[in-house]
């Protein structure tokens, strides 16, 4: 049996997608950073940990600058208010991705300065055919481009008048389709781009 020289053996392993580290054969992905890891530094968020700028999802958007999609990055959150992206939206404000996606796909966008915009919609809680609570829900986003050639994206999202977590019923709007108010169910949560008409 022909014997392989150690150097040639290492080159063959490398060509096969592996690397030798301390005498162990490891997948190449363990030896080098994944190409999906985004190495971005941003003076606006000096505390952002590795991976914070990786994109969790790309959301359809009627963005104020004309963009049709916006990045939703993994982000990070340090209480009480530092951070951005999915981590801050979920950990501080208890808002799930479908609700954030619904908000930014609205036509209700306003320019708040520089490259920053804010979008809004409403969440409606219905019990026994009666509207029990209405919350205006917001999302802010930044369209400045980072070194990955994507916009910064979603900064945060929240329920109006609530400093911390949105009530869980906001996340129970499984339709997220802006159904007309006449088609709303007797019980559940609806999301709407128009302020609901309140009976009374």
C-alpha cells in the first residue's frame, strides 16, 4: 500500500473541506468563520456582540425611501434599552416576527430624520364580538447601508403606551392579512392598517 507524505495528506484533507488542528481532523467550518457570519462594526452600537448583524429574516416593506424589503437582524439587547433588531424586539417588547412584518408592510410610514423611519398599524383584541382593547403598534427602521451592502433594517418595535412587553394577545393574530372589520371573528386578535371603528 502506498504511503502518503504528511504534507500531502494535509493538503488532501484541506481540499476535501477539512483542516488539521492540534492533530485532530475537524470540518473546515470549525476552523474558519462561517460565510454567514457578518463582521460589522457600527459606532452607533459599540456593545453589539458577534453575530448581532447577521440577518434573521428579510421582510417585505413599503419603506419610506422606496425600498420593498428590509433586513431584520438578530441584534442584541442589554436592559433596560440598549440594542436593536430581533433580540430587542422579542426580549424587551415581546413582539413576534409576523407582527413586525405586518407593521412594516403597511402604507403608514413617516420619516423621523436622517435615514430613520417609523411605521405603524393597530392590534385589536376581540372577545364575544366586542372590542376589548386596541393598541397602536410601531416599528422603527434605518435604511442606511452597512458593509454587507444591506440596509441596517429594523431597530425596534413596540406597543404604544407600554414601556416593556406587549400583551401576548398581540402575537395571536395568526391571519395578519388586514381583513375588513366586518369579517373579524367573534373572538381573537386582528391586525389592521386602519384605526378600528369602536361601537358605542
